[in-house]
């Protein structure tokens, strides 16, 4: 038996066990298992370093880790303060050079200035010269999650996703409270003390990507798509109840209310028209269908003139094709108020008419109210019809038609 | 009446009269007194009695046999424990004299609960007798309308024990973790944990949370010193993983065990109802009260 008693690493212990089985040697070790001593108050278990013969208790490990963390936090704070000082100085100098008051200077000004002063042709935008506040580029300094005694600060620390589950439990508490309130009000017949209303507009909840990034950047918690799904279910359930103001504010952290006018179409470039040299309002858009390509201009102040490749609606011989061209105007009730000028190439009759329809409906958007624009999008007139002739397959006559089937 | 049955009939009548006198059995169901089957072959009154179940035999022993009323559960008295001072101080870290263990009920836990409150909050109701776990038989009093009824003479001292233990742990600065996987009562359990200044885990339990703690957490974390189970079972109906993990890590557990639960790995089981909201509210209130009381004591004694 070995005389010297030394603490061994895990690998050595395993090797010793194997030797014992194989050769019959015994390796005397003080087998100090990590969690051999359990006491009420402190984690007094023991861990062993193979490099040193020092035996460290778990409570001491925790305190040493905490001290290291606090040291790093102090260094980080010093760094941040230095960078902010430099940033503020440079900002003032830049403003002086540009002739602007530093309070009126925006990020766009800074970006323009740096692109002028320090131009670079690098593709990677992250490696170009930048001028940012340290909060924008330094990593977030997380708080140490424990108190002095080693107790965690967050009451759901052991769930591994404390802030996510805190949010979910808050929503659950609110739903419970509101349910009980409804019962109370129903039995008593009185009006509630606070102003409680149902939501008129639905909420649009956060994307999965934004949701995951939020928790990763702020709290360094990994959240999954299933968690996001559950989040949406819970918030939806809450939003269907009769809510107080504080509940609506709580929901606004995690979603936006859809207004009657959708903001994307209102503020986008689709809703803006241009003006001619003569002062006429117009909008040109391209439309396509199959292999037909159309270029359509719509003049806002018109009298219902339609021109297709220099001709009128007679360009199309079939009635169906003419109807396709007229349909967006009929929907928006703007036949008399609008002039249309279109040029078409490629395709056949149906394809060309479909292309003009596509271009026309997109060009009509600036001259039409938001409700009508929503109607057009609902009708599918703004989408490009992606149907194309299906290819022929070998072993068949055509795309779908098979050869004659013989019993024998 | 057949001659062979006279003896049995006489005993039955005697027992029946005794039952009427015994108040505690008002409305109780005693199946072996009601003749169940009469076969056509039995031309004469040959009563076929079913063999009584084990619990009904216990019933019988208590009531029918003239025994003096023993205390059904021993009143547990804590032994006077005098720790070695040096070792205790080294482990505690805090230097304050610990007189708490000299008293059997230092935190006056017995005045917080009594039998009436348990009865009113429906703690004595169990599940259908078909769901009965065999290890829970010793905690049951009997059957009523096919539901198991807990013996509150056995739950009450165990409740006191558990509360006293929790108080002592919190008095020494221990971490308490509330665990429950019942969706109905999850908000309440989390609220009690937050109000008491302790921790809760009523969500998906990642296996290895306690046994493999260093891998799952990025920082070195302390294990909880007590784990309290308001529901020892999963949402599926099987035993919660945390029970075995605590047993492996030698973490003492307190748990409310219903008649369909397994009480083996729980150090301080509280046999009682875990399904009705009144009972769960009572338990949460009691745990919160003990923890806050113990923390008050700790504040006072640490300052000294």
C-alpha cells in the first residue's frame, strides 16, 4: 500500500480504481467526495485541487469567486467612465468643427462626419472607423446574482431563466386577480373602483428573434421558440380580459397595438406620389405576370383616360382582359378621377392584362385612402401572381396528362 | 334463521349498537355489516360477508374492541441537544449563541395550527380508494363514500415537526426552495416564496439541477438547504425528479403527501390533501409565517 497520503485528481482516482481491479494493487487515497459533508447552513463540501494540496471549502470557493467578480466589475466601471469622457470631448470638438451646437447633434451628423473625415472601403461595417458611446459597443456588465452570504438575489434563480419566468408569473398573477375581480363584481353588482376596459385593438406580440435577443442581451438567458409560443398564449389570454391601466402598460412592454391604419403602408414610400414639371401628381410602378412586363403611370387628377401602348382599352380584344385592367379602378371607385398610361411587352393577352392590373393597383396607393389600400391588399391585387406554366415531364404527355393506360 | 348463523348474527347486532353510541362514526360506511350477496343456492339465510379491508380492520380495532384510548401518534419531543461549541461556530460562520435547540418548541409552532383549522380547510380529504398508495395506509383513518380520509391525529404532529424544522433552518440562514408542478396553485406558491424572501421552482425541472449544479449554472451556487414540496408529483402523475435529487444530495425535504403519493424519500412528510385550494392556501400561509418568524428571531439574535 502506498504510504504517502495525497489528495488526487479525478483522473488519478479513476486510474487507481482500474489498477486495483487489474493488478490487485491498492491505492490508498483519502477519497474526498465533493459533497460528503452536508450541514444546514453553509455548503461546507470540499473540493480538491490536483495542482496544490490545498483543500478548499465550497463556501470559500463562493466567496473567492465573488471577490473576483467584484474586481472585474470595478475595472469595467473604470473603463466605461474613461470611454465616456473621451466620447464627450470628441463630440464637442466635432460639433465645433461642423458648426453645430453639441446638444443638437444627432447620430446621423456623426456618421456623415466620420464618413467624410475617415472614409473606408471595407465591406465589414463593424471594422470601419466608428464613433460610439461605450454603452453601444461594450458588453453588458451583469450584476453578480448573489448576496454576500451566497444567497441568490432573484427568487426564481434556480429555474435557470429567472427573468423569463418572472414575466410569465406576473402575467399569471394579473389574470388571477382579474378573474377574481370579475367574480366579485358579478356577485356584488357594483362598478369597479378603477377604470377597466376591454381592448379595442389587438396586440401584435414580439417576434421570436426579438424575444430571444432581448433575453440574451439583457440577462444572458437562453430562451427557446417554445418559450416564445407559451409567452404569446399567456399574453393573449390576458389581453382578452377586462384590463386596468397598469395591465395595459404591462402588455405594452411586450407588444404593440395595431391601430386601424396600419403604419407600414402609411409611412412607406408606396403611399407617396411625385409631381411633374407641369405640376401633375403621378406615380409609376412596374407590374408583371407570366412573361409580360408592364410599366404603369397613374395621374391623380384625371378624367378616366386609359392608354395602353398608345391605344385605349381596345388594345385588348377579349372582355375578360379589359375587366382585369378595370377591376382596381372599380374597387377604389376612381375610374373618373384618375388617368392611366401603360406600356406593355411580352406575354399574351391574359399575361399583359394581369401585368397592367398589378402595376395599376400598386400605383393607385398614393391616391387612395388607407382603408381602400387595405382592401386592395386583401383582394390580392398588390401581390405578384407567381403562377407559371408547369413544365412537361418525361413519361407523360404534358405536365399532368398521362399516356393511355392499358390493362395488359 | 339457520342454526349455524346465530353466533355471527349476535355479534353483528352487538357491534351495530356500539356504533350508534360512538359519535365519531356518524355516517360512516362499514361494508362488512351490510350483507351483500344472497345466492339462489342459499335457501336458508346464509349471509356471505366479504372479507374486510385492512383499513376497515383498523377501524374495527379502534372502535369495536374495548381498548382504552391510546394516543394514536406519539407526541414527538425534541431531544435536548448540546452541540460542541467550536465545531458549531466554525460551521455556522455567524457568532451568536444558539439556544434554540434547548427548547422543544422554540418558535411556538404549535399555536399556529390546531385540529379544527385542518378540518375546516379540508386537509383530511384524500383520493378515491383505488388511487391509494400502499405506503400511505398508515396515515389513513378510513373510507367515506369511497374516498380515503386522513388521520389528522397523525398529520398534526408531523406538520408541527416540519414547521419547526423549517424554522430552525431559516434561523441559521438556510435557503428554502418551494417546489410544485400543479398549474392551479403555481401562482400562489411563487407568491409565498417571494413574500417570505425565499426561492421557488414551479417550472420545468432540468434534470441534474442539484446533482450537476456546477455545469448548469455559470457561477458557483449554493444548494438549497430545505426543499418544500406542495405537490410531490408531476403534472403527469409520476414522482417529481427533485425528490430523488434531494435524497441523493442529502438535502432534507418537507412534502405534502396525498393518498396517491409516495412518501418514502421525503424526510418530513405531511400526510394531507394537496388538491383543494383551501388546503394549499393553509400550507402556504403556515410556511410563510414560520419563515418570517424565524427570520425575526435571527435578526434579533445576530445583532446581539
